[in-house]
């Protein structure tokens, strides 16, 4: 057990995973979380690892999807987030969705009960000093404004930010099942699912056109002056912004009807709104892809024009929050060290990754990197052939610093395969290569380093 501890700022997915990895390696952890002393616009509780947007970890298909591959790698590396996600999974087709309350409670209890983890509720407004010892900043998309300003001051970079949008949640018993039906696309069953895991609300062409018109004319929330030039993350656009890009954009996006058949007509509808189970009881359902910046009254009015949702009652309406991230390619080294202050590592969404699982994966790596260094070893980044390595490489130099934007893990971040591998076999080949490379890396994730060099790096 190491007497040298690590301070982690932020108790979200990345901070919680980093704390677990360090504690499991025998390193003392002081985990600082500002909630409930300083609430955020998105969080509803003071639990660690609270999911503030969707309750989905997205695809769990290891051999067909990059995030599913990341899931499997994290499981093999002893991830707390994935262990608790699997324990609290809900039916969601081929995706891994979780009961958000049960999941956050389980992560909190695991860390609160660990003898090497001390959780403190306090607001951190400045980056830790060198004399405070090794640290990880995992404050996520809602970093305290004072800390964000300090990061900006030290990093010498202009603040980079985007809006992250939250989708509404509907009470299941308010949905009209004489119009809606249960089905997954292509009847595909995922973890904990049956192949009929989504509620589907169909629209014909006339209904779809009227819905688009309603979105375009509905009253939206106004941005503050300093927010007006903030770009959206392309993977989480508000639904009304998508509608502004073309009348068929939604029908080929979150409202696409492919793989679905309306049992009343035996045909594929013109467009579909899908809802995904959001809690273990099955009482709450999330409108998939319906993140929005409509005013709350307008959301109720417009979304009740959707067949099956005419009398919908909303447990939560959609909203927006501002999301802040570093220019990682300029400010982070290959093991997530903050170049101006090498005793600090960053992890999670603030590094410029996007997504729950991606955030937790970088927390896992930050924790392991510090565990190696505190054992007198030099951490070795995971190979770029792995999902962890591909994601890490993107946020620490794989992307162009001049145009850097947040990114979900995807197969485009992986090194290319030999051209002779046929297209239909490429995803599985990438996954098999990744898991083999991960196994080799996990066996030797660090190498010896002279103590003098270690001291110099920390200083």
C-alpha cells in the first residue's frame, strides 16, 4: 500500500473510475466532489457517477461497434463503471442501458466502502499546487467556473465549449399503446433484452411534416451573449437544430423507421419516435435522440402531437448545459499529463472525449498511469490498436489541435487493417486485433524508470 496518495477532483464517471483503479492498486485516494454544496444545471442528486443525460452506454456489440469493444476492454481491465453497469442493465435492444439510480448508488457505495478512498464534499476553484501531490482533474462537462478559468489561465488556451442537450423522459403509463408498440430494430435482442425493447410511436408523412413545422416555429430558449458562438457537438444536436438542416434530416436520423414494422398496418411507417427504458421498474422512458432547447411549455405542446404521446406526462423535460473541454492535443501528453503542470493528469469529458463510457475509460487510464508512476514505473499507453489506445491517441495528439472537437470512440480512430481483409469482416478483425493487443499491454502496462527521472517528471 502506497503512503503517497492521489487527489481526484470530480466524482463523475471518470473520477469514480480513476479512484477505483488507484484504490485497487493500493494507492490512497482523496476524491473531491462539489455536489451538493454547489449544484449544477444538469445533476439531480449528490451521488457519484450520476448519469445526467441518456441512461444508455450505447452499443454493447463487441465485434460490430467501437463502443461495444470499449465496453469489453474495460471489463477485462476491472472497470467499476462497467461492473455496475452490467449489474443494473435494462432491456435496450443491442445497447447497454442502465437503471440510472441503481447504477449511481452502486458506484457510490463501492467507493464509500473502500478503505483507501476518502470522499470530501468541497468546491475546488484552483488547480492543485505541486506540494499538494499527484492529482487528477475529472470535473467533466460542468467544471466549476472558477476552476475552468484557472485551467484556461494556466493552459494559455482560449476556452473551448459546446452545448450538451438532455432528452425528455416520459411516464410509460401515459403512453397510448393503441398507437405505439414495442419492438427493437430488426427485432434484435441485446443484453437484458428480448428484441422488443423500445416503444415506437409512428408518424405518417402528413404527421411528420406537421411535426417538423411545429419544431421549426416553436419558441426556443435564448442564449446568453457569451454563449452565442459556442458550437454544438455534432453527435448530440438538439432535435430542432437537426430539423433546420432539412425537412428529411430527422427521418434519416433519430426518427428513422428502418427495421421497424407497425403491427396495425404491417408496413414500415414514414417516421418513428423511439423511447428507451430509463429505470429498472420500467416506469420511465427516454425519448431517444430528442435532446432539445425548446422552452418547457413548447416541449409539452409539440411532443404531444406525436401519435401515442397525445397525453404524455413528462418526468423530466429536455434542456441544455454548456460543456467545457481542453484542447488536448496541445495541453496533454500521451499519458494525460497536463503539460504546464506535470503533477496533474486530466481525465473524462474535459479532455475532449464524448460519451459516458469514453469518459470512464480515460479515468481508468489516468488512474492506472498514476498507479504505475507511484510504484516507481513509467506508464506505457495502451496500443493504438485497442479502443483505449485509439481514444487516448485522439485526445492527446491524434487530432489536429487547430480544429480539435470532442469525439466518441469509433473505428475511424483505429489504425487501418491490411487491404486484403474484406469489408464485411473488418469490424470483427479490428476487435480481435484490439483484444489481443490489450491482453499483451495489460500484462506489461509499465516499465522500470530510474528514481531520479521519476522525481524530475513530478517536479
